[in-house]
């Protein structure tokens, strides 16, 4: 590991020379919020927090940091769950939330150009006002677009529309050396050498600093209807999913949830869910340009579910029902957090036909370790969110059971030809599990990519593959 320069008065004076002091915070004046991300688990403070506003500012800071061996970490809204934005070695934190302008909407090329700090919910609302649609739909709507790009966020609509990488047409990045690079653009096709842009997507802020993004849009579907389908148990619910995918219907989203998780959301929101009598549910959405098209698709799936043992099919077509169902789904993580003293998440992805087996296995793990492990996830793409809850355990007992639970679940995911993370990334917290899965040759290749971008290892050190 490189011996990083100790941050001192000279570094403070440099930052003051190029940044308005109102956007600079140093030492013990930095809020505790900047020492961790949404989930916690690993904490450390930066020496300096810089609220950047331009590519030029970032370029000057990166050039100075590179020349002086000062580590730099980039942070958006801090909604990550694996410690990717925690400044493990102190140094400079670049916060991008003030870079929050939507720069251009191009309705001829179906693109929108944004700064990194634009929030997902703001982008979605803006493009919909232009009768356009940005499909990636991760659960945390207050995340920044650059954060979504950095983790290749997926979300609920991935089963039909794909993930963030599928919608990134172009990027402006600042390299660790301070050099500014334009990658891709508004073109639809590109076979011009290695795709550096696609290396940046999903790199969790370890290869470059995103300062602008050109995103692909679609025309906004005119009609959307959801189905809430109760089943006797989670196995029956999830066993139905591959049959839905093989049907002629194409759902936008296929989510699974268990009764206990729904009850947490009810309690958290103080609002009733349409139905809580069954142990397991599938939530499906269908969209299209006509009521007839959407109805034809959901009728195929509704009949299929009933033939597979569904206890009922609730059509979620009124504004009241939509608000009830989707507001609950959107707060599952917050609701589970509110039910316990501390938690950590297993964000595995497995082949769709192994989802039911994996969830059944997690219930066995919970029973064996005597620990509470609520879950939900994207049944349509095999991405599962299993939460290990501390409740009233002592620190020693909690760490022991958490480690055992993760070891067991990640080992099972590998047995099922799955992967460590479906959408939340590796960051700091999941590195060892990725190392165990990929092996030396794979990790060496990743480290060599990091070395090519960042030979001094100053940008987000200690994350992902390092």
C-alpha cells in the first residue's frame, strides 16, 4: 500500500485557492454523515470535504492529489450499502450533489445529458414531462445518477428494460491524473476500440470521476397496471416466475415479497397494504401504449398464476391502490432497518430457476443460527435482498452470526452459479466474498485495469478489487 501524504496546511491552502470557502469543510467540522454510507458498518472521516461544482474544479483537485499522493473519494447522496464512498485513508472527499443540472434533453436522438448529482427521482419526473422515459428503477430514488452509474444499478424494471449500463451513451470523466476524457456520446452504435465507458460503469468510483452523462431515453408507455398475486408460500410464488417469463406476456417488473416484510412496511408507513393474509406475494407490472395491449398481457399472467395455485389476483389499477402497493415496496429497506438495531445485506444474484431454492435455504440459515433474516427481491432477474438483523445481540455474538450467515449464503450462491452482488456493488464490505469467488487470475486482471487508470492508487483506495 502506498504511503499517502498526511493532509496538512499546504493542502488546505491549495483548496482555498481554487474553491469558494463556503464549499470547503475541514477536520472536526465535517458532519458524521460523511464518515459512512446508508448501511454503515465501516466508518472513517475525510480530512477535507469539497462540494464541487464543475469538471474544471475536479480536474484541478485530482491533478494536485495525484502529484501529492493524497487519496480522493467521490460521494453523491451517500445512499450506498457497501461502504464504497467511505474515505478509508482520509484525504479529500468530493461531494457532487451541487452538480445537479439537467443540461439538455434531445428529443430527436432520445437522450438526456445530466450532471452527476442529479437525483434519479428528479430525472424521471423531468423526462416524463416530455413524454419520455428513463427505465432504470432502483429502489432508492434519492440516489444520484452518477451513483447509479457507478454501481450499474438495476432495480425493478430490469426484467424488461435492462440495467443502467444499457442506458449510458456517453460519459465525461476526470482521470486520477486530472486529465478530462470524453467517452461515447449520442451515437447508438460504437465499435471503435475498447469500451472504456463500459469499464467506468460499475467501477464504484475507483477508475475515474464522472462529471457528465448522456443517457438513452425511451418513449413513455401510455398505460401501466400492476397485479398483486398472493400465494400460500414463497416456494409456490417463486416457482411460478420462470413460467411467467416463458409466457407470451412481458412484465415490466416481477417482485417477490413475504408477509413479514410487508407488515414492517405497513408499520413504518402507517398505511395498510391491500392484502396481508397470505405468506408470500408476487407483484407484477405491465406497461404498453394501449389499455388493450396491457390487459391482454396481464390476463395471460393472471390465469397462469391461478393455474399454478395463486390464492387470488388483485388488479392494482387505481391511484389509491398503486400508492398503497408501491409506497410499501419502495420502503422495504427502511422498514426493515426500523425494525432492528443494526443490519447488513446479502445482495446476491442467482439464475431465476434457483431463486426459490435460495430463499428456502436462507430460511434454513436463519433457523440454524437463530437470527432474523427478512427478504425480498427481483424475482424476474434473480436478484435477492436478504437482511441479517442484529436485534438484541451483543457485538461479539452479532459479528459471529453475521459472518457465518454471509459465508453460508455466498457459498450457496456460488453453488447455484450466482454472483456476490446483483446491483449494490462490492465497495469495501463485500470484497472478500468476491475474492473467494473469482480467484487470483480474475482479481489480478481487475487490479491491472485499476493500475492502468490509477497507477498511484489515489482514487477510492481499498475498494472493490484492491
